[in-house]
C-alpha cells in the first residue's frame, strides 16, 4: 500500500484550515467504530474524523485533514489535562479531563449492532468530581465538508437537519443555539455524580426513538459477544484490544478496511499518503489467519466469506483491494482540504488495478486455516480451488508484491503461494491435493534457483540480493521444509541490515540510513517474532514481540510505521494488519503454545 513518489491529483484549491480544530500528533487520537465506519476522537473531545454513512463515503467531520465539520464535547474550563481509556475488550472510550475545578468524563461509542445506512454516536457526560461545565458544538458537513447543515430546526426534543443526502438527528442539547455559521452550540452544566446523554444520528431517515439506556446496553452486550477471553495468550489485554479493533474495522458484509483514515503521511512532504478506507484482500487474510491461530471466531468466518466471494467473482484477475461491499476501488483524486501536516488530502487508491501474486497465497492460507477449524463451506472450498488454479496460471509473472512497488519477480510473493498450496493440500485432502503439492514444489524449486542468495539467506527478488523483512512471514509459516538453515540466515541478515533499536524496517532504500526514508514497519517486527518462534527461540521471539507492541499511542492503537527517533506514529490509523499480527503473535506465544510449530 506504499507506492513511492508524489502523485498529481489535480489543482483543487484546499480549504482554509483556520476554522478547523488544530491537528494533534497521531498517537493522541482514539478510535470508536462499529464495523461500518469509525470516528477519531482528539484530546479536546472533538470528533476529528468520521465518514458517513460508510467507510469510503465522504467525511462529515474532517478536521483531521484541515477540513470542515465538527462535533466537540469539551470542558469549558480550558485549564485541564486529558486522559482516558477503553473499557476492556471494546471500542467504548471514556475520555477524561482533570480541570482546576474537578474531574469530567465522557463515555463515547458508535452504537452496535450497526446499520449500514446510518450511524448513531453516543456520548454520556459524567461529573466525577465537582459540577461538570461542558461546551458542546455540532456542525455536520457531508462530502468532506462541502455540504453545510440546512433546514435546521428543533421540535421540542430533537434537533433535525440535512447535509447533502444525509439526515441528522441530535438529542440532548435542547438549549443549543444556531450560530451565523450554521453550527449548534450549547453550554451544559451537569451536577456532581450525575450523567447527561447526547445522541447523534447521521444517515438514512429514521424515526426510531434514540433510547439511550437501550442503546448503551445493546452496545455493551454486542462487545461482550464480539471479543473473546484471551487469558491463554501472551498479552491478554492487548490481544482483546486487537480483537476489538479488528471487529471495529470489519463490516457485517465481511470487508475489513485497512485503516479508518485517508492521507495521513508516512513521511512528511514525500507524497506517501494514501487512502486506506478500503478492504485489502491480504490484510483480510492476515486478520483471519491470526484469529484462526487463537481459535474459531466470527471474524474468521467473515474474512473467509469476503475473500471467497472476491475470488469467485474475479478468479485469476483478483484485485488486491475492494470497497468493503466488494466493489472496485475508485481512482485517486485530490480533496479540497489542506491535509494533515506533511501531506495532501486525497481519496481513492490506484492499488486496486495492480497484480499482486502473494494475495492468492494468503487467500489459500486463510481457506486452509478455516478448514482446520471445520469452518470452510462448499463455496469457500470452491474459491480455494479457483485461487490454486490462478497460482498455477500466473506464478511466473512479475507482480507488484506486498509493498505495491514496481513489477518484479518478488521472492515473498512466490513463497507465500508455496505455503498456501501446501496448506491447502494438507487441510482439504481433495482429489487435487497431489496436484497442489507438486505445484508448490515446482514453485519452490524455481524460486530457490533464482532467489536464494549464495550465503544462504533469501533475497528480496530475483534481481535484488538485499534482505527483505516480509520474507520472514512465509518462512515462519513453513515455506521451506528444511532444517531451518535458510530461515535462520534470513533472520540474521534482516536483523543485521534492517533493525534499529529493536524495531524493524522493510528493506533498504539505496544507501540512505534506516529511518531517513521511512519509519520502522510494525508489521515486520511481528513477522520477526513469528520467525524467531519458528526457530525455537522463545526468548528472542518475546523480545521482538514486547518491543514492537510498545510502539502504540496511549489509546493502544498502532499505525503502519513508527518513527524510531521521534517515537511517533506515522501513516494511517489504526492499521488493521498490525493489530492482526499482534493477535497472532500473542496467540502463538501464549503459555500453552511456546513450543514452535512442527516443520513440514
């Protein structure tokens, strides 16, 4: 998902960001999500980003990128310090401020189970110590801020308006007043020990009552059912958080967005800022495989269903990414906003038109993992055969690879398919199993002849002898049935050339120092964890695991990259596949799983 270079996306003039909330360092944001869309909450209690009605719709709150639209609930006493935490195993967030006069909390969540055509954002203000005096501001603006609220009216209990095609209902601020800019504002006082509820609904027209107690109870119940106990893992609380994030990013149709945001720069002023509000097939497979490592779960079933449908629809022309409802990605275009500092604002993604061979290998691994738990239905089994046939047809072709770079004969892509074909043959035991096994051996032999370095480590590509951290994943999953020599030598080469201060980078960018071209890739740190575990080095595996999982913000969210020097998150937030690999590592390093997997 990271193509080099800056893209010309047009000349639309950005909006003036002076009216937007100030941006914060990415580590300061928290996420609430319901599977169909998500919202980033900033330390002042502002909704910095939310698209509606679904992930790839236009934003209705776009302050994160310097755009219009805001919904803020914040203490009137500006002399305060902020904090907060999630309720364990949920994306129910409790923001907290200690002011000069007392302590104020705001419980916030997107109501679940969610409808695909409308979102309900719940906020419950609580005066913990002293009376809470809170300022409320609401200005819903659809289409990335281009559509102001219109037809604003109050019927005695509810504020109503329209913004573009969306209906707005707001309850709990009866005494609010509309300003000349069209925004609603109110100051609310809550007595000590009391709570006050706010409810905001955006989307399709609905007259169903917003019963706060019922909505909160349903949301709590949904999260209890969605996130399992994880006491058998190496890091139970973080693992439950990973489950919560993956549930929050996954639509009921099965598609899991790569991240909740667009255009957050991986490196300032380099053009490396992309729209990740789409479902990458690879990321979906990582999530499903990770869940399968812990045990059968609805997230595995949804991943299998989504990937199987895409494979059956497109066969050997499978796209790397789709919208969460299975449609092709739109092309990239500029958005009329200034963008997060260091990047411009854009929507759409060109990756949907690439050929990435490893996606077939990851899909085969996902289907095999589901079969291991007896969760592979006839339609998914058919998709597995189609994916295997696609590998047979296309494995010799150069592809864009995991990192979506130039088209080359990438080693990782081939080894991923080797693992997938072997897993499929072992788990499904169909009449075609022998054919899949023979293809895996032929593919491995060809890849070994072109991509195994003379010193014994696997190199990036047939024409690139350098080390590549992504290779660790396929090797850790058994791509090479040897005594571990090539895995060990690859781990040594990667650690020697690509590690800094306990964090791991993808590959070297020419002669530039690590950290100058990009941040450490947290996905790669977890890949090294799995590789060390495969080698039977639990201490080394735990060292990589603990170091990598420390690279999150106070809310426990991971971005794609970590700036080692500045200790900052980089790129879109939260990154689903990082949370997925944390889950897999935690499951495999759990108390009952410390023995490495048997080599095939």
